[in-house]
């Protein structure tokens, strides 16, 4: 294939002259131009448009990132974008995320590498940092249908809150009172708008908001069916359902049909948007219609005003109205006729269907809607603040039980809550300044928010972490979360190049913040320290470290000693100053798995026992209770831990430990925290969670020595409502009149 140099040689000119002819960027002698054009024709030269565009920073490509192109709303948005983009002579690079943040990030990175000139995105749980490279390179971004908190940008949305209010008002007008809402995840702004509008309509009608009627999950058919089945199983007397999109509505319809419930006779069903993929019976659905095509075309207009404009523009927000289309699924036509009507396809399609413009919410109404949204999530939580002393946080209660004495009720403790959605559900608001930690399993909330979280949940303590886990390697998982994948310490020389530990003064300042926030609340503060055993293994790589115990044990022990020396110094500094202010001390060291110790018991005794005695010595000197955080099967490990001096073990996993037997065996010696399986919290029903909590309180609580908690960190995979149900169940079933007797 000929190059621009070949053309220049044939025409007897320089490559620069050929470039000028091709680009028309400068005047060229007509005879020279003719010679160049003749050479191009003779040689069949084709200019490299991509390379030329890269040099000029123009590629003629716009990125479009949507959740589900198969959904009619998003298909209409895509068509609106495409038509506008083509009119400007551009092409569209389409990414379909399937509401998966990791796929979304992959598409954004690919579009960045392809040098798109702008992005239109309907974001799913976007962190602002993902879009920073576009801002740094001056690439404009427009959000469509959903907003991105913390990012000043152009947005085009519809008034979902007004639409949801219109649907609920209509259902109330036809006599429905127990109205449920199926909406999307908390991280999606339009899903929050739907719930806010729902709550506002009920509040305006003087109907108490029942949080049990609000269900949130993925915006798909199967979650819609699952959430509807839960509503029916819980016997909440639902007589109407509002779905945030047609996929959820389809799932709800399937669940209702499986129970032989008729729409609208038994349960009215309304939703946002039509869908051509729904069953034949679905044209009878009362809906709020969103202008998908206009969403796309307006987003493209905003984008090109920046791509081709020269003057800086302030962020613009366009809110398009929706339309209420009343059909049969709400029961309106049945009520009007006062009779039962057979809804055949012919009557459905023959009906005179008209849409009414939904009046947008005023700013005051919108604020009221979001206040109601917070109140909906807080309806039960507010009761906590009015409950008896039994249900308020009390670090004294916690210490009594850890010292094997009865208290007014069973304490509950979840030291590692890493789920932002759980915090926001319990607090009833978004986190104000989410903590961005380099360590994936750290809480996203500030010390003040963690204490407030404990107060609202009735939890008896929170942990302040003193963590040093150097040279860990992290990566993003398919779910979008960050997880550990290995370590970078390989040779003796690497021991001199470990990542620096946190500054002690900064750590102490953080502990002071916890103590100030907890003052007067009853919430205890626990000082939690990383250790040397599992931190050394993680720094090397867990699998590699297991071999090193046998192949190069001195190297591994040298690494452990470096970690131990630092953490021992931090432990002493904290205990010398704050021992009297702390509830107890925890050391985090994963030493076991589901069948027992990670290494041979004799080797474990030699390596672990003397070092751990050194680490916890400052706490023991000050008379503090000391707990070990480790998961796995611990039956044969407990005698070793008692000899070292541990008073508490957490978070006990019932999946591999017989807690009832171990509690009886170690009564008066070691207290246990845990007992509620994480899989149950993630996937179990509310009834099963309550039953498990009741059994734990009944079987494990008498005589003290047991604090209820989750069997591991509470991550984003745990529905926030389930954490609340667990806490309320402790308050309900964990109270005593005397040992072992429920109040």
C-alpha cells in the first residue's frame, strides 16, 4: 500500500506538500496540486483518516453508554442520539452495560483509548473518579436519565418523581390504599426519584408510609418477580403495585399470575414505560411514558454544543415531562363501569387511550419528596430513638456480657460494615464525604457517621482501625468491587522496600474523632489492630506464603517481625493514652479456614504464640479485654488462643463451628461474637433472619459470653433492609427478665 512519502516521490514534492494538498490547510501552486493529485490517482493512495484525526484530535466518534439496549426506552434513547450524531457527520460507539459497573468502566476505558470526542451515559453506580480522565482531557460528558452525584455536568432527565406521584395519586383515586413500590438500586438516581414521588403522594394523602412496601433491586424481570413474591409471602395486604420500569412490571405480573391473582381485580399494577417484549396481555397497562427519543436527541444537542462550541458553558440540566396513560391495569375503567369486564386483546386495543401531561414538581415539592424518601427509610429507624433503654447502644452492657454476665439484652456488634448502601439506608441519607480508603475492606463512612449508624441501629460499639497491610495488590472484580489478588514481596531485598505504615499521629487523631463522636451516645469504641501473620502472607501472596512456611521460613518470619515491631509500638501508644476510653481491643489475624489452622499446629505454636503475646501485652497490662478476629473452624484453635490471653473470638461462623457446644465448653473463659451467617443476610427472607436471631438469643445468650453479629464483613451484597431486620430481631428476642428467659 503506497504511503504519503511514495506519493511525494512520484510527484516530485515533499511529504509536507502532499499533506497540504490532502488537508487543504495552505495555498499550493495549482501546477503542484495537479501533480500531487495525479500521483495519488495513479498510485491508488488512500489517506489514513484515523492517523490524521489522531493528529488533529478529531475522530468523529461519540460514545454512548446505556444500561440495556434491548429495553424500548433505551432503544429510543439510542435512536435519538444516533439521528442527531449522524446529522453532524459523526458515528456512535455504543456500550451496553447490563447495569454492571465493571462493564461500564471497561467501556469508558475503551472509549477513552479510541479518543471519542464526547460521552453520553446513563450511569449505573458511577464513582466520580471513573470520569476524571475525560475531564482532564477536555472530553465533554452528558448524563441521560440519571445523574451522577458530585459531578457538575450537563444532564437530561425526565421528571420521574412527578410521574411516580401521578401513578400513586391515580391509584389512590380509584380506591387503592396498600400500594407497593418496586424500584431500582439506591445508587441509581432515577430509582430514588421514583421512591421519592411515591412517598410524596402518600404523605400528601395522609397515608402512613410503610417501608415494608418499598422494595429495591435490579431493574429486571426476575428481581421484579422475586420482590413481588416477597410482598405476597409477607401478607402485607398489597392491593396495588407501582413498578419503576416495564421489566419489573413484567416480573410482578408473572408472580401475581403464579398466585392466581388477577390484575386489576385483586391487585392493580402500573409502571413506567411500555415494552414491546412484554406478553400480549400487556397493552392494558396503565403507565407513565417517558420521551426516550427526546432524551437522546437533547443529550446529543448538549454534547455537540460543547464539542463544536468555543465558549465555556455552565452545566445545564434539562428535565423533560412525562405523560400518564390510563388503561385497564389500574382498575379505573372497571370502577367507572361498575362491573367486571373481560379484558380480551380486542377490547384492549380498541380502547380510546389518551395521555395526560404530568405536571412537573416544583422545587419545594421535590425537596418534600426527598424528605419523604428519607422518612420512608427511617420510619422504623425513628422508633429506635424512642425505644426503651434495652434497645439503645450501651457499651457497659457489651462489657458485662463479654465478661460472662447477664445484661438487659443480648448486645449486637458488626465491626466491619463496608457497604455504603447499608450505611445510607440506616442513616436515611447519602454519606456526606465517603471515605476513599486504599484498603478495600474499610468502612466508607466517617467516624461521626459510623457512631450515628450505631446509635440508629442500637448497636453497642464501633471499631477504629489501626491497619498496616503493606504491598498488597488489588484489582476490580466483575461486580465492580475492589479485592485482594496477591502480594509483591518476593525476596529478602523487598523487606527494605515495604510500603510505609500510616503516620501514628494521624491514626491517633482519627481515634480522637471516634471518641468525641461517641461521647454521651452509649456507643463504645473498639481499637482494632492488624497483626503480623496474615499480613505477612498477604504481602507475599497467600498461596506463595503457604509454600514459604516450608521452603523459606526465616524469610517469612523476618517479614512478620517487621510488621510485629511496628504494630506493637502502635498498640502500646494507643493503650498508654486511651486504655480507659476504649471498650476493648481487637487484633485482626486470619489464622484458619473452614477445616482448621492454615499451617501445621506445631509450626503455628512456634511462629504465632510468642509473637502474639508480645503484640497484645500492652493491652493486657492495662487490663483490657482482647479479642481475635479470625474466621474459619476454631474448635482446635481455641485452647491455643486462651493460653495466649485472648478473651474474645469473632466473628464465629456457624457454617463451620458448633457454637452451642463451644459456648458451653468455653463458658467463663472465652466469649464469642457472631453466629448469623452472611449467606442468610445476603439471600435469606426476613422471616428466616428473625428465626435465626431468635434461636441464637435463646440458645447462646444465657449466662453471657455471647454477642450477636454477622459471621463476616457486611458488604454491598447484603440488602440493607436485612441488616435492619436483624437488629430489630435482637431487640425483640434478646431481652431477659432473668437468665435464659425472654421478656
